[in-house]
C-alpha cells in the first residue's frame, strides 16, 4: 500500500522569506510524486511532479521540490514567499506499477505581509 | 488552457433526496476520476473510468452512489438517497492516460440538510 504524510498542518512565514512544505511517502515500487495547491472553494491546481531524472523539479509560480530517495521525502520549496501563496497544499504519490493517486492530509500555508 | 468542467458548483439538498453531478473532462483525456474531499482532508478516489469502462470503484458506496460515462466523454455521479455524511466537495479529474498528470475541475460542493 502507498501513503503520504504531511507532518505539518500549518506553515506560517513572512512575505519574502523562504517557504518549505514537507512531505514523506511510502510506496513499494518507484514513486511518482506530485504537488497540488488548493485555494478556498476551488479545485486542485497541479504545481509540479517527479517521475524520474533530476532530483530537483521546478514547477509553476516559482515553486520547486526536491526528491530524496534515501529519506523518502519530496519537500516543496519557494525561495521567496508571496502573500498570494497562502493556500492549502497537497502532496500525492502514485506507485509506478499502479495508477491510484494517494493524497496527504494537506498543509495550510499562511504568508503574512 | 483546457479545463475540466463541472456543474453545479454548489448544491444544497435535503436528506433522502437524489442529487447528480456532471463532469466534462479535458478533450482527449481517456481517464476520468471522481474524488470526494471532506473538509480538512485530502481527496479520496471514488471511481475511475478508462474510456467508458469502470477501472476502480472499490471505494464507491454502491448502495447509494452510481457513476456512468456512457460515451467515454462526459460523466455523471449520482447519489440517491443523500445522507448528511455525504456533505463534501466532489471533484472530477482527468488525465490523458493512466500514468500521466491528473488535472482537476473546480469541484461541486454538496451540502445535505
């Protein structure tokens, strides 16, 4: 079985500071990893994914994520956070041999001006 | 930019009534998903279609929920009778093939009173 853990329910940062949202995963095969963002009363927007290749993946809106196989982590990062980055962020994993996408519980990010 | 279309965005229904949600995936996407997202949690897969065929409905409460994708394009998710615990956001999503990125619609909020 595959699973995702987002250890922090909430992350608070000041605008202009670096933002990190943590994610660890568990799969039996090769992991396909995704980050999505959700604004209030909206659907999920795709940010970035890791399938294979470089461990550092760049995505939309200046976000990037680093795949670390030994630590089974896929943390989302942004060098300089904006107030508009305040939202709910979901990490998701799919086993490379399977199609089912499993989501974490989400992390609420608040960026204060 | 192509989007997954869903309707209605908001629905309030009384307990024991029937309710239906409609989804039109991104053009050309063969795989369609219905997810349920309870407030404060990550999305959970209800049913997955490959073209017009159901691939996975293991988490669909089949005594009251049904889903169809008759021509392999748009899809309808029905709940009859609705129960208070069905209050949630119902998200439709699609992907070009089983292992590619999943794109979500804006969701349909259901409140059962």
